[in-house]
C-alpha cells in the first residue's frame, strides 16, 4: 500500500472480486492503488450515492460479477 491507495480500497467490492479471481488485477492496479480520481465508484461513494457492487471503476456494470 502507498499513500495513493484509495481510502475505500479495503472495503471495495472490486478488491474482493480481484482477490477471488473473478476480475483482472489491472482494475486494482490502475484505479485503487494509484489514487485514480477518475474512478466512478470513488465519486459515488464520496457523494454517498448508491452504486451496485458489480460496477467497475469506469462505471461499467458487469452482470457476471456477483
């Protein structure tokens, strides 16, 4: 972890999906661990707006992730 790691990293479903092998590690590398403020999930979380667990950081909904 670095100081750029997203503050939501440890409770984010994206992290869970990657650890379970259901999603490519690049999602965590390219969003969660570098403080990527383009993450749609981050902005929704910060504004306390609902977003489904299967929403990727780019806003895409993956129906296969449950």
